[in-house]
C-alpha cells in the first residue's frame, strides 16, 4: 500500500507547492455544485478514541448477550447460525452499519455465553481461565504492536492466509465427520492421538490457532492505525470494532477448547 506520508506531501503527489492554484472552469464548478453534501460521518474522521469507544460498546453488548446465553443454552445453535450470517453481512456490506455490528455483538454474545455454560458443566473453572487467557493474549499483542516490536508484513500475512485456509478446510471436514457420525468423540479428529507422541492433534492445532488469532489481532490493530492515519470517515470505526470482536471471540473459543485437554473432566 502507498505510504500516506508520501501521498500527503506535495513533493510526492505531483503537486508543486509554489505553483499558482489552477482556476476551475465553469463546467468544473457546475460539477462540484451538483455533488451531494457530505453527511456527519463523512465530515468526521476516525480517531483512536472513537474506535475504542465503539469497540467497548460492542463488547458491552456482547457481554450482555453472553449473560443471556449462559442461562438459555438452548439458544446456542440458533445464535451460532445467526452470528455466522450477521458476520457475513457485516463483512460484505460496503458501508458499515452500527445497528448490524451491535446486532452481531448481541447474537454472538448469546453463542459465547451458551458454549461457555456447556464447557463449565464439564470442566470446573475453565471459563475464568479462558477469559484471563484471552485477555492476556490480547494485552500482550496490543503492547507489542504499540511498541513497534510486532508489525503486519506482506510475507507473514500470506503465510497467515494459507494457514487460515488450511485450518478452515480441516474444521469443515471435521464438522462433517461429526455431523454424519463418522467420529463420536467430542472434538472429532482433534481428539486423535499423534503417533509416537500420545498427544491429541487438538493440542498442537490449538496452540497454532492461538498464534493465528494473535496475528489476526495484529492485522486488526494495523487496520485501525491505517484508518486513523489515512483520515477515513468516522463510520469505519464500526468496521474496526467488528473485526476486533470477531477475532477476540475466535481466540476465546480456541483457548476454551485448548484448556479442556489439560483439565480433569467432571
């Protein structure tokens, strides 16, 4: 991507700062007059404070939904489907919508609360450990990104995308095998022991996916940085909040599943 500093500098954008401004023609003036007036979101620009406020709002709604899902576990499957659909809608919608992002947060919160309740009935204390583990990964990743020690790069992003596609394919096949009864273990192929190591595939895969989710957070933070520095409209703060929520929920579920391999079952 082009360097914003270069684009913003007259020395690199083809404009001569000492040259006299060009006089617009009547046709150009007419064209500018006919342009629609910018709305409030187009006038205001992204800021870190605004993105933080939108993200906190999203997580507040998500936590409220999780409280509902904790007690109404029968909503787990409908919430999973609804969250997936809303995630697709928010991903492919050209202009962000606060209502859709918060709707996703509420429905996904019900899913998170439901699955947390199910795991809590089988493993005592697993939910608090997963919550603190998630907060720890997010905090460390943010600190490393803020300090400049970790940055998104084209090479690493390509490796990340290849690994993500591979993981998605594995998860899809594993889900199909579980649905059709090919495997009756709780996590399907993840519970298969690695020959010679006597370790479930889910342990190795879980550690790898935690690193993938952490790098996904780096990409989210980088998107926020580019949006603020590029002067993007304020409305795109909801896109940043949505992306961070998706990654954090993914990270939490993976840590929850990973911890289950190390804790005694009730």
